[in-house]
């Protein structure tokens, strides 16, 4: 019986700089991760009142918000 990681850690970047990280279930949809990231208390100060141009998600690794 193998032990499977139920959660993965995803680094959250804003304009290429790491601002936070979240643990998410391994099977979570990309859309849900994007919603969670934008509500993260460490990320909000970096994106508030700014236009989000792109959100780049590298599955299971990192998500980068470009403002």
C-alpha cells in the first residue's frame, strides 16, 4: 500500500516574486486554485486596486499573478 500525498503545496507569485503559498487538495480544479489565490491574505495587498493581466498556473508547482 502506497502513501499518496492528498495535498500539494503551491507557491503564489505576484509579478514573479513569491508572496505566499497554499496547500490544496491534489485533485482541485485550476479555476478553484485561481479563486483561492486571489483571496489569500498575503496576496491581496499586492493585487488590490490593480488590473490582473494574466494568471499563469504551472500545475502542482506555482501560480503567478501578473498585474
